[in-house]
C-alpha cells in the first residue's frame, strides 16, 4: 500500500487555500468584496477550527522564533480544545493535511493525529477517521486528494482512500478504496470504480509540472 505523505507546503499558503474553498462555496462567488470575505471568516464556525489548526501546525513545523513558537503552540492548543468542546471538531496540529481542507458542517468530527489528509478534502459532520485493525492492518488511514467524506462515515485501519473518492454517508470503510471510486455501506463496498470525474482533476493537479 502506498503511504507517501503529502508534499510539504507552507502552512500559511495552505490556510489561504482553505479560505478559498469557503469563499468559493459562499453565495456571490467570485465577486466577494473584502467586507464579504471578513464576514465569511467571522461567520463560518468550522473555518475557525481550520485556522487554529494551521496556526498550530505552523508553530509545530515551521516557526523557529524561540518566544513566538511556544506561545503560538499554546494558543492553538487552547483554541482547538475550546472549539472541540463547542463545535465538536477534533483535529490536532500533528495531523498532516494538504491545502483546501474543508469541514462542511460541524459536530462529531474526530480525526486521529496520525492521519494524513491530501489536498481539497471535504469532511462533513459526524465523521471519524481513526486507528483500527489488527496485524498488518493496524494503524490509521491515508486519505488522498479531492476526497469527499459524507456525514457519519467511519474510516479506520491502515488503509488508503484514493484520489477523487466519494465515501457515502453512514459508511464504514475498513479496506482500500481505489482512485475515483464511490464506496457505500457497512462495511463499505466499492459501488462505482473510476466513475468520479474529480479523480481526473486530482491526477492532473498531481502530475502538473512545478513552475
């Protein structure tokens, strides 16, 4: 199973990509004024979680200023703990997430700190991505790029969810899901193979030459 980590990215660039997803989905896109953008940042509760997650990850991986680093780590830890209690979204700075992370709704979201999330991953309410399995399958999942995870889905064990996949609502995923597939059920079965056009977009973005 391929478990290559997402390419390292500057966390502030990732945060900009995260915010771009919120603005794209907000009514009136693409003609958002700066006041509208401030409104989006202030009114989208789930975005607060992503913001503090990025602050914490920046402090963890990139910040080298002796005083600023511990202060930012403490602030992010406290903010994420408070938001976990209030909004029900748990994601730690140790979790590796690519740019464009999006929580469609808040409530009941739990992500193991060792999980890897690719680019443009959408996670809805009630989703659990955590540790499970025994023997060779013991561990946590790797989630590819452009993946949509529906409400109350559970993804556990040392598996890979490929690029451009759709995980249906209330599904239990305990085996690998190939690129572009749609998985539904308990346990989840692959209903459509390579049927998601988003997979093509993901492959194109992945293979694009770096300028």
